[in-house]
């Protein structure tokens, strides 16, 4: 990985890219992937077994701007793929994602030149090579932007295939100390035996890769996800309510329930698969492409006003005459009754008496603050407690709440940045409990 000096990652994270390189197994078994052990002297993931890759450099962005249209990519995505190609050549000597007159000798010479220039563009010009980004396929994306760690990488993972893999690879003598081929399951077993060490994103990708019998299978799944065209997806775990048919079946032992560990693994697997396709995990149960977040949902997660349109919908409005108070109402639940009531609804009344609501409730500042905390902490942006207090005309920083914040922060369950509280992504599974401790 290039430029390993400390740097402020900022809210967007440090852009990085890595390639998972496949080859056929000599014995006809599971496909193998190329891994590298990083030097213990490296400040990030020192001594860990990872896939070849590193951060996206300014020169990668410059080349990406020129190459994006030709490859049908955005300049940002092109820059990430170029970085993956460059880092692979630098760290392993493999010329992947490139086309032209490429031999073992020319690849070695190109690697030496790359180590001198630090950029791929002059290497392409000197050797008469071209980018061939169709050789690599987007596979996963890891961006722990809400974690309490000193440096946050936003890393895109790609797949590439060497086929027989009858090529030489060698370490770069600066960033890695060992290169080795292994099947995904073999790497996981080696980690269990203590022979190698894995960082969490590498382990999760290896667990996913272990499910595939070939490179073609892994690529097919990645392309199937890309082909859906999804721009927003809500992934809620089903809640079994008492008094429902599911509730009764569960009560009688007729409805098998998923183990909590399985549910947690599924939560992480869904996040990995969707973020790999550009759907950002912006709320605990919701994913969206940039700019495609649910505006109505964001309104109530942030404590804004919203109108409930349709059967059983909720609405909320602030009291314009009493700061810190608000009114929430719910429309009639039964479709037939709702339709009938809309014929007589009033436009000068909210809640009781409007002709269509089945119930309404007045909320005071404390109740609204609790809702702000509970719903705001579901967002990756968190909740601005100072702003909430100002809008509701109350002091949110009670001694009890401050002590709870400190205890949660000490346990790694909460991050306070000024007035903003966020839950680290690794603790999202405990969001309800965390919010309740702040009430």
C-alpha cells in the first residue's frame, strides 16, 4: 500500500482499493486466492494477512478522469479500479487489468518503473500498455465510518482471475513480507490455528469467498447484485407481535426462530453485499445510493414534521404556539373506513376532529427528546443532542444522561463528537438498548 503515513481520514474516509486474485487449484479443489502478509512496521494492519491493495492516490484520480468514459465508469470508480491495478503490480508483480505486449520480463521492468514514478500513467505510456478494467469485477465495499478508530478506510474490493496461475509473484520488500496462495477456507483455518492474523474485513470476505466453488461463481453473484438496479432497500428483521398468527405459532412452539448469532451474521452479510453495490448503509435497516435516501423517513428520524397520507399512516406537527410540544396522529386503519372518512375530512384541524384520524396524542419536550434519541441514533449521522435541546427549549445534558454517555463511550458503544452522538457500526445491533440507557 502506498503512502502509509498518518493522515486525517475525515468524514469521507480514506479511499482505498484491493483485488482478490483467483487461480485454479492444482489438485482440482477449491479455487485459491493470493494473500500478502504486511510488514509489522506498517502503521495500518501491520503483520496481518490481507489481499493486495492500498489507498487511491491523486494520480489514480487524474488517470481515472481520462479513462472513465472509455470504460463506462464514473471517474471515482475508475480511479479506484486503477488504484487496485497499480497496487497489484507494485506489491506482487502481476500485471492485472492491463492489456498489450505483457511478459514476465516486461511486467518486472514495469514494476521497477512504477516504484520510481509512483504513478501508473507513465508506465502505460512507456510500455505501450492500455487499461483493461473489464478484467476486474466489483465485489464488496467496507467503510466503517462510524467506528472509534484512528484511521478509517473506505475500501472497495474487486475480483480478478489468473486461470491456471502459472506466473511468478514476489514481495516488494517494503510493505509485505510474504505472498502465498490459499483457498478461502484454508486461510480461515490457518487463522484459527494462529498461523496468520486477519483483520475483520478480510475475514468477512474470506467467509463469503469460501461459499464459491469457482471464480465464475463469485463473479456471477457480484454481477447479479449489480444488475438489480436497486437504488434503495429497507432490510427490517420481522418482529413477532403477541396476538398475531405468527405470535400464536411461536407461543405453541410451531414457529422456528433464528438464532441471534445467525441474525447478527445476516445483518453483516447484507451490509457487505449492498455496500459493495454502492448502496450506503445510512440507517440501521436502510440502504440507498447517494441522493436516494428516503426523505420522508429521514424527516421522522430527525424529528421533523411529516404528513401521514393513506390508510393507517402517522403524521406529526409541532405546536406553533408552544415550543417543545407537538401532536402525532394516526389515520383510520381499515381501508374501507379510511376511504369513507376522507369524504368528510377537514383541512383546518389536525388529529381528533379532522374526520379521518383514529387517534392523536400530544407530546411534550421530554417525550420528543426521547424520540429524537431513539430514532436519531439509528442514523449513521447520529443525533445532535445540542440542537435537539435548543429546538425543544430544554437542557438535554442532564447529569444522569452525561454519566450514561460516558459509560457507553467507555464500552465502545457510543461516540460523542461535540454535541453529536453516534453509535459505532459494530454496535448497531445493540441500538435499542443503547438508546434506552440515554432516556
